[in-house]
């Protein structure tokens, strides 16, 4: 391929260089692409049901949407539409339809997420192939498929799967809008294609639906899209600005129709907006899910209304010295430029970040003299800025942060490292380029060794193999100008870079992931959950000593006496913060803040008896506590206070009226409800007070019964 052709935007099937010759045949390309997509599907579907209901907070909402179109539209936690989840509902719509068609089971909930994952890999392949050729595209898809945190979230019912697919689609549409029109020539100025504006409209629409998936997180790619199109797009700058405004209009329309519907819908006939304190989707967007995530003042969250309002015991437990805690991260870990490389995040996403940065700098240098509209530069720009902006935002946000958020970085990382490596590989006749390739390989191997060494008991021989293969591959790359040596060097370099993520991903797909906070891969030395808690902590659904704690990875019951006293919830022999855990030793079948409830058959039978006579068969404090009862019984269970138990929904007056009208049968204690909401999220840790008021009123006025260790208050049986 000549330099002139390389400097021009590439057609849909670019002429590969000599290293791509085996891929010229359609059959060969089809087989390799089929292997990528089928392999990804098998990997993600493998033992999928091990995840059970995954995040039961969202599964309950999916169940509700499968039974009530109103709940489906709003994203309600329960079929009776008392309150929504704390996100817009787009990520619930597709699995909601799946459950409506196939019935409620683990596969009908999670297979749509798997399909979005395979679709994301396929779409990234298509985008990368247009500008670098088949093998670079295979590399991009493989890196995305094997990024541990991405593989985990493509098997889980959080919003990340749809969010990632939409972000890839948005950036791909911008790149298509930048491709030349029919009037462009090799010597003349680049002219925009006739459909450029429509591709920009499609990009804006994808971002808009991304907003309806996870609100402002999708907006982190907008600067990358806008700057890349403005800087490197074809045509006059006024026309490019016009296209950007068209994309903005599409974004506003595609997101705004639902927001407008919610705001105009009478509040009395729609569910309360979960996560907000004023029943407003706009407040949720700008507060709890917006600026609060950046500055740490998520009113109504865990430790809400600012970390400074936490009780002294809670602040001491989580290591907080004030708002944001040490380093600005407080209970969500320290902030800083190296946050993505710390134990909690390193094995999730950071395997190839250093190598990607090295290769990207070299690629920009190599493309440096190409025309402004070169699409390889545009590709590296849009995905590179996406990666850097997200890394920067996640590194310094002082509010709620979980390591699984980093899944949104994975497509950008995969695109950058594959595209930059392709640019460098084609220029490997230059000595300095071969040195860069070798340096990137050595960096990946050494950094991979460090990440694997954080889990000393996890495949202990692998880190030695990785570093040996990486060092040898780097040496070979110094001499690999062509022929068999080049192929061997490239294969060894790829193996050294991907063997660590592959091992983590295999561990991830063979281990149960359940609860609200999950992590990919094995336990890691120094990994932390809230509070930067050191040691071998695993946050798959719980804190240490709860399901998912030490001695009980990934959602299985933890042993007694581990972790923080009393964190397991009611029934523990020690004092502490009740209601955090789930079932198992140190936990409660009533569930807790992070894990859903797991009712017994006896409890389910009690709830189902005369269930058709009530709007809600029961009420419980917190969405996770309510979720398991609703999923198991098939009837609405009211989640008082939403996810954190801190939303003022319902008020005490409303709850009293529901009881007086005979709409609620039981109040379920346990979890946080057994102490009037004074568990995690209770007084001193952000609770609004409404949940506590309701709990106190119920306990003072109604008779109880105990079912399999869980206390039920019969709201149809007042005390004499």
C-alpha cells in the first residue's frame, strides 16, 4: 500500500498491506470473524445461569416491566409503580421484552446483555476494519471481548452493556460522517459525503439513548466526538459546525422525549423518580447521578447529603476524615491520576493502557504529515480522547465510584491499541518504530506481571510465562521486518499482552457474580471496596464477612467473624451496621443494601396467599430488600425509600393511607427494617428519615408473625 493511499480515508474494504495477505480471501476472513464472534458468544454464555438474578435491583424492575407496560416505560421497581430505579429505563426495555416473551428466568434476563456484548465486539470490528484492515479489526474485537470488566458486565443486567454498544455506535457514526463524498479526489480538497449530516444525526441519537441508559456518563464521549469532527472533518468549518448542531438537536430529541414525558406526566399517576429527593428526573440527572458523582455530595445516597454528615463510627470505619475522605475519594477510595492502576481497578481494565498510550503517540507521529482529514488520525483521536476523558473523570471523581464503571473505557482502549499498533506495524521498516513496538510489548508484559502478582495464588506460573514470552517477543520485534520472524514476533507479542486478561476473564465467567457491587477476576492483594479497605477484599455483592467477603468469593456466604463486626446484618452476634448483607452466615434472608433478599418457600407461600387482594403483597425498606420477595412471589413488593432507603417515597402519610385502603398486606422486617432503617443508610449515614418513621409506626401499631426467621408485620392486623 502506498503512502498516498494510506493518507487518504479508507474505503469499506481497504487494501491490506503484505502482512494481511492471508486475509484477502473472503472465506478466510469469514472464518476468522466467525471465530471471534462465536467465541465471544460462547465465552459470555458459558454457565450464564451461575449469576442467578445478577443485580436483583434491576431484575425486579425487568420483572415489573414484563408485567406492566407502565412499569416498563418508567423503569419502575415494582409492578404497582410505587418508585423507579435510580436510572432512566432504556437498559431495562430489551430484557423486559425478553422476559415478557420467554418468562422470568436467569437466561431471559441476561442473554440480551450477552447479545449486546457480541454486538459491541462486532460493531467495533466493523468500524476498525474500515480504516486499518481485517486483522487490526480482529485485534480490536478480541481486546474488547477479553477485557475482564467488559466481559463481566456483558453477563450482568446493569446498564453498562447497552451503554457500551451505544457509545461505540455513536463514535462509529461520527467517523462515517467524516468519510469523503463522491466528488473527492486524491489531489483536491476533501468534500463531505452527501449523507454526512445524517450520520451525525445518528451519532447524536445514539448518545441520546445512551443518556436514557445511564444519564450523564454517556456525555463523557461527546467532547471526543465534537473535537474530532471539528478538527478533522471534511468540508468548510461552518458546515462542520452546522453538522455538530444537527447532532446536538438529535441528542436532545432522542433523550428529551422521555424526560419531557416524565416531567409532564402528573406525579400522582406515575411512579416516584428513584434516587431523587424531589420526585424529579432533572434533579436525579444533575444531582445524585450528576454533579454529586463528581464532588461527592450525592444527596440521598449511601452517606448522602455529604460525607460530613456520617456518624463518627461510620466515618472511622470507612476511613473518612471529612467530605470526600482522604485523597478526595472517601468511602469510594482515594482519587488521583493513578486510580485506574490501583488494585481495585488494575486487573479490571488497566492491562493494556500503558502500551496503548505508547503506541498511540508513535502512531500520531507517523500520521503527522498526512492530510488533516486522514481517517486513521480521526479514529485514534475520537477513541483516544474517549479513553483519556473517562480515565481522568473516573480517577478524580469524589462521589460514588465502583470499579465496574471502567467497563465503559474498554471499547476505546481496544480501538486505540489495535489502530495504533496497525499504523506502527506497517511502518516497522523504521528502526525507531520497531523499538516502540518492542517497548510496548515489554511494558504490557511487565505491567501484566505486576497485576498478576497482586493475586499470588492465582495461576502462579502464568506471570513467569507472560514476562518471558513478552521479553522474547520484544527482542524479536527489534529485528522483525518481514517474513516468518515478523509473524512469530507479532503472535508472541499479542500472547504476552492478552494472556493475563484472558485468565482474568475465564475466572470471571466461571465464578458467580451477584449483588450491587461486583469485580472481575480473582481476589487481589490491596483491593478495596468503599473506604479503600486494604487486604484481600472482594466486592462481588458485599463487604468482607458478608456474601462475597473473604473466604466466600463472588456472592457465596462468608464465614463468621470476618470483616467488620455486624456487617452481615441481623442475626449476627456482634454489634455493627445491620442490613448490609444477604443470605448466608452473618447475613439475612431479608437482604440488605447491596444484596437482594432470598425468601424461603414458606415465605413465598405466605406472600402469595390472598395476594390478588392487595396492590402490594408486602413492603420493605430498600429496593434490594424488596427485590427478592417480588421476584420469588411474582407480586409487587413496595421498596420503601428506593435503593438506599433514603428517598422520601412514600411519605408516612401516604403509607398510612395505603394501609387504611387495604393496599399493603405485610411489612417485612429484617435487612434495614428491623431497626427502623438504622442500618447502612440509616441515621448518621444519609437516610431521609421517612423509612425510619414508617418502620417505627408499623412496629408500634401492628401484630407480628415470624416466617423462617424473618419478622412480618401484618398490616391488616392492628394491635388491640
